[in-house]
């Protein structure tokens, strides 16, 4: 298994992977629409998101994760309550 960052040329393969997920999974995991255009728009430069792909030996996507760089504004108070001072330039959620 290889894990690497998402690249724009992965849009078609990622869309295919996401659209084959079960309906139950799609209800729980929907960080963005699953069509190629939506994926491309999310990751266009500059992007505040980083995608990660896990590929099997045949270069087929077997897992996907997306990380937002920075933090969501409503999360700041939660971090502060834990005694953390988040940095929107270096922290990810």
C-alpha cells in the first residue's frame, strides 16, 4: 500500500472511488461533492485542503482522507477551553 498526497490528475479516479462507496458511507463521509468538477475546484491552487490517497499495488485508490489547513472559526473557543492556542496557519482539522 502506498499513501501519497492527492494530485489534480487524480480527479477521475477519486470520483470513481467515491461514487462506488455504499450509500451508508456516503451519508457519513461527504466532505465535498463526488463529481470531478467539485473535486478539482476544492483542490485548485491555492487550496486550504490537502487530500491523501491510499493506493494498492495496482495503483487503485483504496482509501481517501481530506485535511483542512487551519481551523474552523467556531472551533477556536473549543481549543481555548482545552488550554490550546490554535494557529490558523499551521494547525489542521
